[in-house]
C-alpha cells in the first residue's frame, strides 16, 4: 500500500510502519504465548488437562452475564483484550502489503492467524481453544481494517 502514497518522507514513513508492525508481532507473540498469565495457564492445564470451547458465543455470554461478579481486569482482558490484540493486524496488513488492501484477503489472513494462535495455545497448553476468541480476534482485525480504510480515505481527501 505504501507505494501509492505520494508525499515527502515516504521511505521514513514506510520504515517506521514496518518497525511498529514488527514490534507489534513480537509483543503479540509474547503476550499470547510467554506472558506470566500464559505460564500460569500452562501449569493449570498440566494439572487438569487443556480446556476448550467449540460453542459460539458461550464464553462471551458467560462473561457478560457474570460481569457483576468478575474482576473487571479479567473481564476486560478476556473480551476487549481479544478484540484489541488483533486490531493492529487488520490495520497494518493493508498499509504495508498491497495484496491485503482487499477486505476479504485481510479477513482470511486474520481468521487464519487467530485459528493458528488458538491451536498453538491449546497444543502448548498456554491457553484454551475457544471459538469465541476466534470471533473476538476476527472482530478486532475487521475494526483495524476499517480504521485503516477511513484513515486512507481521509489521507487521500486531504493530501490529493
């Protein structure tokens, strides 16, 4: 996508964008596989076996129903956190890679990425396999893509 931008400092913008995207990837890998929470999940699953949910909206519904009784940090990290973690992916893919300027290609990669993360977390026993996480992560990627498209249209409108 960057080759279509015509302004001074384009290469600096591209370098900064790739750098931020790389930081995002490394931080996401840490957050999703190596954070202290994930390590404590690993020890829990070693004792009781890995958990999974294949019923769409079951976990989301339970978190919403129990929101008065659950610690806000746990509630936020499980619902909003799953959306937020994949928003940058939906934003940076079309920004940095021209073939992902298409909504459907971006959506397919976001879904594939989140399924891969869920399967790896389950296999490595650092998280549960939850279809609701896939739904929330995909929503995050879509929101990121929409934010990109709005920013792109505004950029084209103001810097024509």
